[in-house]
């Protein structure tokens, strides 16, 4: 039976304690991040920029909710097994993901001097060094294999269908409309900063498809499978709809805690790294989680708000830089 869920009404959201916990979490991030700017100049203005991004994300969520207003509210928890199994699968998957992240950090530092994260060095924010193609391909292969391919195959072998993994559309025309509208909004925002159209025609033609394929394997599919195909239905089984939605959003930046430039050697550096990641990526997590919960189709967020924008519109510049495409 379908339950109230995110997208079912503004009044519902206001009645949920988890909504206020998330708001308090964001306010604390902004306050602490601002207070610590003297220790990390990169945080200067980051809270303001991230808060502006959050407002824009909420506006796009409102637009997506308007487009999907006639669709039934889904209970994604129905796609997960009974609670005891869902609990065990969730715990094991979280432990597995944490292990892959830590091992990737160690392996990457040993091979390349920098850990393997869910984003390439310089993604969205600008590269601090040139990454050779071997490192880029290793990054993509590592993340695709360990965060996408293996989890997908394991859960398929456990008997879960693509529908139960949020990988099958229940309303193709409306999903396509959501993708086109959200993608247009997101890509339009990308055009306000450094983007693919500031490259030469040759760099666009060569770098654009290469950026698409590399990021599809290295971050888009891993995020979609690990969080929004497997974890999200289990969150929905174990928690209230709003809490499950916010956990889906929170998990996204959590999986990026080992991004390039993060340091955990001291308590201060760990706090600065975590604040920077959560301020920068929690808003995007809200959008990805909303699109999945509202449509029941994890592919929607991938095409609307990940694979093309920003990883082609913005990160083609990074790939052109790394592969020295003239």
C-alpha cells in the first residue's frame, strides 16, 4: 500500500521531525564552516554559495513535483524484503561501501599519490594536477566494478528484479518529461560558469563523449546502483518516508568524503574536509533522492542531474586537460 512520501504535500514535509533535523544540520554546517574559514580559505563564501545552490535545488524539486503531481505516491519500501533482511542487507552494504572507500584511498595513494574517490581530482571545482589516462581509467574501472557491477550482480542473484532495484520505469513519458525539464534547468545553470562551450570545437567533439563515458562508469552508475537502486528501497522499508528520503540525500555526500583535497590526519582537518563535502554535495543529494523517490526510477536522476549535467557540460574541461586534447 502506498504511503505518504516526499512530494505528497508541503504540509506533510512540515510535520516531519526529520525535516527540522535536516534544516538544523544545514544551519550548523553553514555556521561552523563560516567560523572556520580562517583555518581554510577555501571555505570562505562556501556556505553562501552552497545555500544559494540549495535554494535553486529546492526550486527545481518544486518544478519536478509539479510535473509529477498526477502520478501516484510510491512506497519504495514495498520493493525491499522484510525488515530483518532489509536491516541486514543495509548494514552489510554500508560496511562494504566504507571498506571500498578506505581501500580505494590507500590503493590510489600507493599507485598515484592520491586516493580513488567518487569524483576525479578537479571535478566541478578545477584540477590541481594533471591525471594521466592510466589513472583516470583505473579510477573508472575501480568504482564501476566495486560500487556498480558487483553490487548489482549480487542483488540480482539474490532474486531482486530491476523493478525492485528502482531500475524500471512505471511511466516512461512522464519520466522523460522530468528528465528534459530538470536537465534543461541544470545545464542552464552550468552555462553561468566555466563550461564545455568555452572549449574548441575539436575539444568538444572528442572530450565530450570521452567525459560522458568515463564519468558514466566512474561515478554516475556507481552512485545510481549503490545508493538509489539498492540502499534507497531499504531505507524506505526501515524508516519513515521523509527520513528515508533524507538518508538517500545524506548518503550521496557521505560517499564522497575521500574526495581529492580532503585530509583526516587531525580533528580540525577532518572537520574542515567533512564540512566542505557536505556543504557542496548535500543539495545535489536532495535532488537525486527526490527524483528517485518521486518516480521510482533511479535512471531519472542519472540522466536529468548527473551524467550530462554536470559531468559533460562542466567536466569535459577536466577530461580535455587530463588527456591533453588539443
